[in-house]
C-alpha cells in the first residue's frame, strides 16, 4: 500500500510498488490530465511536480515517493485554470492537439517557480518536452508572457 | 463541447436515426429523406443537419471532420457561423456520429479528415448549411410579423424588421424555422464581407487543454471497463505461432490473454499498467515468415536498381528530355534519398469497445469515423447499423489515424468478453513498430543546361514505394500511382510543377518493400520538394546563377508560385547581407491546393553543428479562414518537417523496424525550433489546405542554406548522417 499526497489530498492506494507514479495517478487516482507518451522519460507528457520540481512520472516508481512529498498534477495547478501559465496559454492559443500540453504547462510552471524572469536561453534549455504538433514557439512566447516579459526580451 | 457520450446515451442515436425531414439536400451525397419527423437535440429541433439553435440562443454547430490539433473544428464553425450570422460568443460544437450519418443518408457528407481537405473540400456545403438556416430563421420572423423576408435582416443571432425596428432572437425563432421548407437556392457571401470567417479568432477548444479536463481516447473511462495492451508480430506479415500464458495470468489484475487475429496477442487486466507488464511476461512464439530476411540494405538496393530501370510510369512530360539531355552544353546529376518515417502521434493508438451479440460500440480518436464504423462492424460480425462509433479528440493524427487497425483489434478483444468495455492502448513501442510509414523513395535527377545556362532539359526519376499500391491497389491506374507525383504534376490542385522546362520527364519506377506505407502528413510532396528544390539549387549553382533569380526565370508562367517565392525572398532578406555567419536557403512548392515558400537562415559551426535561426514562410491558400491558426499550422509544419530532416528515420532489420521509442527516434524540441515568420497571403478565388504543404519546404530551404554555409550538398536524409565539419 502506498500513501500519496496529490493536489493537497492524501490517497491510499493498493498497488505494486514498482508501478510508475504516472499510472497510479491515471488509473488508481483517476486524474487523466497527466499523459502517457513514451514511458521512458523522453517526452515529458507525464510531467508533474514533486515538491515543486518538474518530474517525469512515468519513470518514477510509486515506492520512491513518500506521503510527506507534495505531488501536484495539472488538475491541481490552480483550482480554475487561473495560474499565470494557464492564462498565458489560453491568451496565445498555444495548444494544437493538446496532448502534450499538460506536461508542457507543468514544466513551464516549475521553470518559472525556479526562475521567475527566464531568458530565452533559459526557456529553450529548460523546456525539453516533446510536442509533435510543433507548438514550441507559442510555448516560448507564453512562458515569457506569464513571466511578464515582452517577447522581444 | 466535445463531450464523450456515455454508454447510456443511446437515445440521441435512435432519435436521430429516424430523422431527416429538415435536412437540406444541399449537395450529393447529402441526400434528403422526406416525411420523417424532425431531428431533435435535447428536445430542441435542429434547423438543419448543421445547425441547432436552443431557446437560450446558444448555437450548436455540427462538425463532421475530426479535430486533431489542426483547428478544423474552429475553422468549420467559423464558416457556418459566418453564413448563419449568429453571435460567435454563443457557438458550441458537436460531432455527429458515423452511425447517425449512416442512418441519415450521409447528410454530413464525408467524415474522412486528411489531405488538408477539411475546409477546402467541405467549405461550400457547410456554408450553405449555415446560410440556409439563417434564411429559415429570417423567414420564420417575417411570417410571424406578416412581412416579407426581404424586409428583414439578420445579425448576431437577432432578426430585425428594418422598417419597424421589431426584433426577434434566433432562440425564439428556432422552433418555427425548423418547420419551414429549406430554401431551394442559397447565395453565399462574398469572402470580402466576412466578419467571423477570415478573422484570427481564438480556438473554441483551448481552455480544457490547459486544465487537464480534455478527454482523449486514451483517457476514456467507462463503468466496469478493463484495459488491454497488445503485441503484434514485429515482422510485418509475420504470424503469431503461440504463447504460454501461465506467467502472464499469474500476475496481479490479469483477466485474460487473447489471441487477436492471425498475428497479435493481447493481455486484458484491471489496469493498463498491469496488462502491459503482464504482456512483457508473456512467452510469445512468432512465425516471422519470409520477410525476416529483409534488411534496410536489401530495400536500399531495390530502390537503387529502380533509379536506372528501363520501365517507369510517366507523371509529367514535355518535349523530349531523353533526346535533349545528351546534347546539353552542361549536365548536372544528383541522387537523393528519403527514408521511412513514423507519424509518432503523441497519443499512441487506442480504441475502447464494448461488444454484445446484437450491438457494438466503439470510442476512439479517428481521422475517419465512417471507416472506423465499417471496421468495427466487420470485426464485430455485425451490420454497421448495429454498431456505433463515438469520436474522441485526437492526440495528434498526421494521417496515422485514418487507419483502423486499432479499432479492429479493440473490437476483436472486446468480443472475447461480451458486455465488458475494454480499452486497448498501444505502448509507444507498439506504436513505433506498427506504424503506417512514410513511403521510402530515392530520386535521380539529371539536368541539361543550354550554353546560356538556362535549364533546357530535366529528367527526374523517382524510385520507390507507392502508398496506393500498399493500401488500395485497386485504385492504381494501369499499375501506376499518380499520387507519387504530388507537387510535380502538369496541373491540378494536388500540386502543379511550377517550373517551365522545355524538355521534361518525371517518372516513377515503383518498388514496394514489405513495410506498410501510409499517408504521413505532407505525404509525397515532402520528398518531391526535397528532390526538386535542392536539385534546382544545384542546377542554379552549375549555371552560375543566383538561386532566386534562377527560380524566378523558370516560374514566369506560374504567377502564384512566383508570388510566394518573392514574398519570402523579400521578407527573408534575400540578396541583403545576413547577420554574421548566417546563410540563407530558399524553397517553394505547390501542394494541397496551396502555394508555399520558405527562406531559411542557418549557421553551421566549424564542428558541423547546424543552428536554424529563422524561417520566413509564405502561404497562398486562396481563402484564409483563420489566419492565426494558419500561422500555427505553418509553425507546426516546420517542427514536423524539420524533425524529419534532422532525425527522422525508421530502418529495417530482420524484417522489423529498429526504432521503438523516442530515444532512437528523436523529435525536435524547443531548443532547436527556429523563429518562424508567417506570411499568410490569400489571393482569393480558390480553397487550399494549410495543414500540410509547408512541411515540404522546411527541409529543402534549410538544406540549401546549409549548402550556402558549407558548400556541402546533403542528399541523404536525415541530416544526422551528414558530416558538415569544415576540413
Ligand atoms: S511518458 Fe513520461 S516522459 Fe514520456
Ligand atoms: S499540441 Fe499536439 S503534441 Fe503538443
């Protein structure tokens, strides 16, 4: 049995300790905003925050997380889509198919928490998620907008 | 919007199945079924198949094509709303189901979503649907007021009687309008009068994609649902010999191990993770068959043989290239290759099915709902009328989800567990090993210049795979696949070859390996643009001419091709000094009804590392329905096309694909993405697609810039094989 603190609530789950956190979040907890893309820490579709740090949940066994660690998923980033990153995403119409976007937004929110005024180079080095639809330029612009810096900067 | 119909939601199906009276017979195949009761939507009668107006004035616009990120849902809704003259803020959308379309004599026309056809091929009848609904709403108001319809006007969901100033909202008129006879003649607005279409409106489907609420096929949950993971024989054409299920069955949560068709086995468990790990534990024996002898080297050798073969299908011909080439003052020759690519949609293939002896329902992300319905019925052993398909949003399509292999598999598995919904989700590995791959081709080009350095003769020999031969051989014409020549045709919407060459021969030696081909976003324009646009640069160089000037001279008779080329040259700074160390390259092509061009700006470091700084891209798509979404498609097209150019390659070993995940099939990331400046320049008078054509100019524009930087021609894709270090 594992005890997990997800989006501020404690959940007890009966699950093989080897199960990746991603699949516990999706299948036991039932939060499907966090996506499966590769299962090998390559794409970032499964990105959640563990104590505020962007983490690829497909490659973290549930047994590696303790109850004391705070896990945040896209559903818990804000109660109503009002996180500055989410607002910037809507304002710039970033998503295409949208499948990668939960992971992108979680990666972006963690980046800004660590570096509130990132340079373009910080953003380009910090966001390593795959978007097959190619929303990268709007992702970059939306992170700048969320950080309150003009696209030219 | 985009709701997932729960299992119990059969009422809508049965109501709609009996409907049709107010359906407009706008265009074959949109046949009209007379004397049936009107279709309703939650108790509200539809005005026609495309439009429902609720009493609170909200408008539901029906969208037949699939949304997979390309923005067609918003674009089609804009077109209907434009003609409807409704309040855009009140618009929501809904997908009719393939079963409803079947029951209503295909009132919504074609569901198939591919070839950048969503808007270019359905714009007329969806606009007529909106216009007819507006005319009926106006007529209903006029009838109520006892005035002539011509004295009334409609705007923002309100009908006004001009003389008296009386008004009525669409919501108050909808019931009466639904009872009227649809108008016989419908006039459409001139696009220059558009106020909703043609505007850079925000997408209708963005918010839920930022909160995790958006449900994809992979996220579907149904009561009592089980989960399945599958493994198909890795060698294409191989079979499943047998399996020892003991180890898999002993694992937690596992319910069943199922043979699927002749070549696959699936594990069904409570959760997908359990199913997938049990599948790893399953001992499987394959009968790989003769294809296991095929390697990349044998495929490459076959293509190479085709480059010099005597027999080939002719796609475009002028003068006599074979006779002219030996007489040329100077000849240029080069051979290019373009490898297999996987679509690699971010959401792996999946489908959820529930089978009963008299009914089968499927939920899936599909680019062709009607084909999904047909596949479901076939696999279920039922009639199509006993089946239904509910489309979910697609986590990417790019052509892959026009195939229905995953639907057939899901139904076959569900059939083994009657009454229980089963969701089949492919692992990324399964998705990579069982794609429908971008066809593999090679191309040998020979050009002859006259003494003044003009291009006098050109032979372009394409050797390689035909998609049509692989998927629908009955559509070949005398054995030939005309689609191989996309972008190189003498004329037509699928890509007219813009250059005037007095002696021209473009032909195709068909060589089909055992790898299943598919329509991969951009399809055959992709490699044809690389071949033609890189080679034309080589010819310009041999002629001692500037690549822009050389192209301009050849495009004199192709003003639309020329216009996009000129636009990128001007905005991209062609002929002006580039920032230190940067070099530029050009490319242009026509495809999917649109004219596109690109000017790329790159640096190549002494160590051979390429940085693509910026691409200026122009598109003339005739009419632009949503310019900001066209810009998004252009940007996305560069990411897709440049990924293929930089990394994209699937190779065959022992009859199977070698690349099974993103570690061996890398995808371009943000750090590598160039700035993109889009020039959307619709010239009017035609409808071109926007989701695909730009992909084709991505690689050649960059490769030509790399040549400008290094003096090296890269003729074998992907670029990762090239050594660009300075000697
Ligand atoms: S699913 Fe975790 S990184 Fe791809
Ligand atoms: S929006 Fe489709 S994969 Fe990123």
